[in-house]
C-alpha cells in the first residue's frame, strides 16, 4: 500500500452542504479519524452518460474525483 498525506479519491458526497476546495472534514480510516482538507475538486460524474466533466464543487449525492490532504500519512491502495 501507499503511505501518503495527499491523494486523489473517488467519492459520493452525502451531505447537503456542497463540497468545495478548502473544505475541512473528518476522514474515517479503518479504526481512526483523521483531519483532512479538500485541495481541489477535479471532476463530477454524469450518471446519464457515465462521463466525467470538470467541476468546482460536489452537491448532495454527486459522485466525483477530489484531491485530499490528510493531517497525517494514511495507508491506501493506489
């Protein structure tokens, strides 16, 4: 596995408030919680066409690709 503080992730945003660059949140990772920050929102998935398009935010139930920076290194698969 990789051990990094910064990584790119596919996620489903399940909060009514939008996810934007700079937003802080708690990341649940195995049995620990890590403070994390969204450094950028890369794209949003159009579920009709299954294509990714550039995006600056994710809304409720949006699926997208984001770059995240955690407060400490975490383990993950590439």
